[in-house]
């Protein structure tokens, strides 16, 4: 305290007791896949399926190989309750941005060249027109569907600068100056772009790179769109385990699905080939079987059967829409049918093996909400409740970093954490908890406050046993 010379009342405000953790969620989805438009290798935050279509374009008609995966999986996720999604577009080596043919650019080829801003077939819908403008200027018009951009310039230099401006530039194309960039652009009419390639042949390494982009995003339920367990399982397992360490602090669950059923295979053969999760752990959910949906990209729209790798997106959407303690067991998913309808014995074997199976029963329902773990975190709710508690404790504790490490501040820290955990009890996520915040003299010197917490999650009802006495 400074030396007090004048008499009076002096007030010192200590704000530690007012610190509370901010709002948290463990329901944000992170999803990686191929698309017809949008930036590659960049996480985009989506709030609706309309956002997904606007940024990444429509998906194509479904085929067994090299179909676009991202927007189709996003449609399933949003149809089943998704809200906030972090989406990353990936592409294979063949991806290419659409551009006008040099011959069609007439005298402009040496003044400037244009290319779609993002690789993909969406750029093939672009057209450019250059007309005489006011005075000595020309008017350059770029269109894609209902989107129109217009630039009034006198030289190629001005055009390139306007299009590539990082703030007010084009949202459709990028421009490159040629050897004659200082010249005035030449009049051309309705020149079409072409040659755009989506890179739909993305390999598991491309998806792994997309998962790496998600690592520091606020996403908790992770999906590799359209990629089955035998393709992406090891990459997904590595991603969720690495992201959930105390160094990265992004506790998350990966949802992967089964591969497609072979032609003419019956349910037993399908289970033998794809029914046992190849990659297990308390942070992996394995979904089976595939689903039937309406393919709106087909002409006319038709029903198609998607593998379990897409069912994973629907399950992720359902999980994201529910609080951590609300089990997906017996919850219905919005799909048109199942790839395979299992009988009771087959469902029992799948659940025993650690699969989250879907059955036909008053719609299409999740048999049991489980991870592939055989231990304490077998129930999905247990895994999510504990992750929610860890996330909340970090949120409540971080504002204290840099404050004094004394008994008064540690009591305030304990009070902030205690308020969060008490809220979890009130919300019926926890039955009870124990909490202590301590520091030895050596830990005080090293700047360490030790939080010791024991939580007792609430378990969901997986089945009801009925005992009847007849008399």
C-alpha cells in the first residue's frame, strides 16, 4: 500500500471473488471433406446448412468413388440438430481453379489473366465481359449465377489491383498481370471459364491435414466426411488423442462409420467384414450401418444408400444438439432407411463389440450410445460429462493465471470452480463432487496452484428390467 498522508477513507478493490468462468459448450462439430467451392485447408465457422452451401457449393450426385463429401455430410448433420460447425475443405492432387481459355481472352491474354478464387467445378460457371465504359475506361463484369461484380478501369494494372484488393477485392476471381499489364483491356463478350477440378480424389493424408487444421479450433465432435473406419481410423484416433492432451486442451470425440456393404452380402457377412471397430478407445464412436437418403443432386432426385461413414455425420449432429448428460440411446435419427436391418442377435453382438448400431424401431433409433471403450468411459455421456467438467474448470481457472498465489486468491479460485461444478450437479450432470485447491510453499514459489477434483457423473438408463409376479 502507498503511504497515506491525508486523512480519509481509502478503498482497495480485490476483484477475485467476482471472477466466473464464461459460457462453454462441448457440442461444436468439426468436419473435414471435399467440396466444389471454397478455400482449401481453412476452417470456416458455419451456423446453418445454407452457410455451407454458400461457402462450399452444392454436392454432386452420389457415386461409389470420388463423390464430394463435405456438404453432403453437413446436410446430414444439420438435419439431425447441428448448430455450430467448423468445416475444412480438403482436396486431392488434381484440384484446379477454373479459368478462361487463353484463346478466348483475345488481346487480353498478355494484359491480365483470371482464375476462380477457389479450385473446383463451381468456377466453371463464371463468365467475364469487357465493354467500353465511360470516357477512356472499360467496364469489366464478372458473373456467376446471380452474383455480379463490376470494375471500371483504364488499365490492366488498375484491374489487377482492384480484383486482388485484400479488403474490397473480388469474392469470385483472382487476377494476374501480364507483360502488357499497363495497357487498356480489350473488349470481349461473355467469355466462359472452364477446367475447374474439385480434387475429389482426396486421400487419407489430405483428410489428416484437414484434421490438423481443426486442432486448435473450438470443436468437440469430429467427423471425416464419407471416410470409413478402415480409411481414416488411425488418423482420427491419433487426432482426438493428441488434441485431448493437457498441452492442446481440446477434449474431443471422433465419430467414424462402417464401410459400404458389398453387393449381395447378407447382414451376417456385412458384420463379419465391417462390424467390429478396428480402432478403439474412449474417444472413438464407431457407427453402423449405412443409411438411405434422398440424393437431391441426382436428376431426378433419387434414393441412394450411403455407407456408415455418412451415418457418422448424422450421429454427430444428434450428439451436438444435446447436453452432455443426455444419452443418444433410443434417440431417433432423421434418415430415410438403413443399409442393413439387423435382427436382435446381430444388434447384441454389435453392441457387445463396441459399435453404436442403428435399428429400425418406430423409425430409426440408436440402440445404445457407447464409445468403443470397454472401461469407465463406455457410455458416451460419461465421456462428454467429464470433458465438460474439464473444459469448465479450465474456463473458470484461466482468469486467475498471473494473480497472487496466496491463500486468499486460491480460496477465490476454489469458489469460482465450485460454482461451476455445483451448476453441473443442479443440471444433473453430476451426482456429487469433491474439490480442493492447494499449493505447497515450493509450488507457491514456482507459481503452481493445484486443483484436485473428483467428479461422479450421472449414468443414463440403457435398459429397463421388469420383474413380474403372477398370482
